[in-house]
């Protein structure tokens, strides 16, 4: 029988109240608390903390505090990834971020979802689906990326967008819901 963590990573309903998952979330919260408490000149300490927290980390990854995530280990950041202040990543499933990706302030990436059935919600059932962001992507400030989204290489997401569906490569997309505005 699969564990709740295995169900979570498979995109199935799982219980977030599971002890292993609760312990993992507490560990990530302690790590982000410490990270967010660093002083602006503690570059080496921040790099060490991110390397321990994230599932994949490149030495050129930089996330401005404050930063929040659920687990950390489901976040896979490529080379030269930069996230501005206030980034939130609900990583109950895999978040894959390509090389040279930039996030404006307050970008939120949500792999987590909740059932529409109120009885399932009352039973604390949750689910998550992966998100993949290609190489050389710019995500404007205040954007929200929802579960199952893929953003293609070289694309730009306009500030304040709510990305609910896949975005192809080499486009500018914006809005709520986010839609392609022009090809690059």
C-alpha cells in the first residue's frame, strides 16, 4: 500500500495530516524561517541553506527573502534561477525550473489543489500536479502559476497573470486567465 507521500507525488488524493508529511513541512518551515532571517550580506549561508532545502540546486540559484515553500525537496532549480522578494512555492508535487529563469516579486507557484467535493475537503484530502517552467522564462511580478502548467522556453508571463493552462515556447502571455498575446 502506498504511503501518503507516494500518493502525493503520484498526483493522487492524499492526507496532508500524515506524520511523515507533517514532519517534512515543519522541517521546510524551519529552514525557510532561518533563510528569511539571514542578513543581506550572508550570501554563502543562504546558498548552503538552499542547497540543503531544494531538491536540485545550482550554485547560481538565488532567491530573495522572504521565501516560502511546503517541502523544498520537490523544487528543482536550474542554472541562474532568480526569484525576487515574496516568492511562494507550494511544492506538494514537482516544480521544475529551467536555466536562466527569472521571477518578479511575489510570484506564486502552486502544485497543490483541493477537491471540489466538500466531503473530500472535510476529510482533509488534497492533491498535487507538477509544474514545469522551461529555460529563459521571465515571470512578471504577482503572477500565479497553477497545477499542471508547463511554460515553454523563452516565454514571458506578464505581471499579475494567472496561468491556468500550458503556455507554448517563444510567446508573451498575460492576463487572468493567462493567454498568448504575441509570438516572439
